[in-house]
C-alpha cells in the first residue's frame, strides 16, 4: 500500500503545484479573515482565549475550502474510475487524500500563523511556537481525517458546497474546542503559560477515533 | 475447449427504479471479440462498466476471467483494460505523468510507459498537458492507459471515437484483433464493428435483441435493432 499512497500523493502535489487551486485560496482567506476580525472586533490586538478562538475558527473555515476541493479532480476527470480499476487497496486513497489535506493545512499555517502574529496577536509568538506547533499538528490530523471522510461523501452529491460545511463544522467542534483551549494559555498576555495536557489528550483521542471511523467506512463510500 | 472469459446469466442493472440492463445472458471465449450494438441508451456502456467492476450487477450472475462479480472484483481488476467515454486522465498533468501514475497503480515498469507512448504515436507530445491536446490525441493516450498493464480482457467503449483513419490503423496492434486479447467493444458503426468481431450482441432498452455469430447477422437484424 505504501507505493500506492506514494503514487497518489505525488499526483496530488503535482496537481496542486500545477493548478494552485487550494492552498493560495486558503491562505488568502485566512489573511482576509484576520483583517475582518481586526475591524469587526475594533481592536488592534487580541490575546488569550479570544486570540485562540480567532485563530482556530479562521483556520477551520480555511480548511473547509480545501476539503471542498479535495476530490474534485477525481470526480470531474475520472480519477475515481482510474483508481477503482487498479488492483490496489482502496484505503490507499483515504490515506493519500488525508495526507494531502494535512500537507495543505500545514502549508497554509506556515503563512497563516505568522500572519496572525503580525496582524492581530498582542503577545509575541516566539516563545510559544514549539508548543503551538504540537497543538496545530494534533488539530490538523483530526481535520484531515474528518475532512477526507466528509469530502468523499459530499462529492457524490450535487450539493457538495453545502454538504461539506454542514457536516464538517459540527463534526469538528471538539477540534476547535480542544485546540482553542490548548492554545489559549500559549497566547496569554505576559508570556506563554504551560500547555494543558488534558486538551491535548482530547485532540489525540479525537484523531484516533475519527481515523478509525474513516478507515472503517471509506470503502463503502467508493462503492457505486 | 477454449476457456470462458466472460459469462453472464440473467444479468441486470438498475439506476433507481429504471432498469438499464435486464436478463442478459451470454458467454465469450478467451481470445474472442464481442461487439455490442444498439441505439443510444440501450445499455451498452452500463454493460461495459459492469464487466469492468465499476458497477455492481443487481441481478443474475456475472463472471469475468473466472471471477464472480462483485465479490471477486479485486482479483480481476488488474487484468482488465477499460476504455470508456472519459479518458481517465488528469487534464493538468502531461500524458507521460498520467501514464506514469497509472503504471505505478498497476505495478507496470516505467519502461512500459515509453513503449505504449511510442505505440500510440504520442512520444513527441508526451510532455504537453492533456488539456492542450486535441481530442484524438487524448483518445490515443487513453488507449495507451488502457493497455499499459497488458490486460487479458479489453473493454472498449467506442474505441475509435475522435480518431482519424491513420490513428485507427496506428492503435490496431494494441486494441484490435491483432492484440490477441479477449475484447468486448461497443460500436455505433455496425458494419465496422461486425467485421472485427466473433460474436454480436444487440441491446435495445436494456434487453437482448440480438445475440449471434457475426457471420450470421443479417442487415435486416441490424436495421430492426436501430429502428
């Protein structure tokens, strides 16, 4: 399965590099949203709980853009048929798409998090970065697992653009909750506080649970 | 006694309440060619997609290369070459990138990609994005994709669509009778389709309207099929 995942992943990254459809749109969305928060909250800076909430809600909505487009090439250009005709484990498609989404999210966050620090955040990000990276990775794994599952389900419907946010946002409430609570102490005024372990554990448990659910049901979503 | 490559017994397929195929029974021996004829909407593409394991049969028995579908579909997938209405190629990738991707999925050697590109006469344009190629060139690449893994059974839906006569001649060694493979193909050209086939299946509204050796099919039967 590793060779199949590598082949699919290589194709996904080549397509994104060629079309630049997902990541640039997601980055632009996050920066625009920070500017909107700046004016909407009528504050020059945010910190603590508010900063964490703004950061994660923005990243979550940006993720929805990527999730919406995750299977578009497969659906519109016969990629599903091409894959289903090959003698390979179908789970490889789930893994490759989830890793692709994870890569997209990480690429967006490499720009979006520093941009958040520059445009909105009061306290400096520097000291909190290693711990924030851990929270980001745990949250991204959950978003990638749920996002891939929902994208595969929604692509079969005509109302894909509606179904994705309607399904993915409620399902990702625990991720936003866990990530925001874990991030808030890191963005507190007066220096980063300790990382709350229980919220990290919640994120890790969520990741494991939804990775297993996605693994269990993905094959059925590919059946005609 | 030649081995049976495709066997259907009362096979059927529905889309919702509508029956696209009903009670189709036939046998095709290995190495033979079946041409499927019929007017638009007769069920030709549905039959091909069912044999390719892309659609589940809803009634009857379907066996392809000795494997019962849909349960043993995973055993037969790598042994089928499918050429449908869609080329199954990513428009933003080049022809070579597309074929290398499919070669990796099928476990075919990278050298085979160059071999099939040469065989369909697309080596010179292999590094152009598919979106920039003419329909005929895309069809040639789609043929290259379908035979990349050297399948035993070819399922060809209008294989000569968009091809000029020279291109048709060019791809004959890959998908024609000369390929030596078992073939099931659809055609809107009854005369041309019957020429290269052993067995003719005529479908009308999803039902078998004609099933006979190609040599025995009469013009009157063809006319009745399309009437």
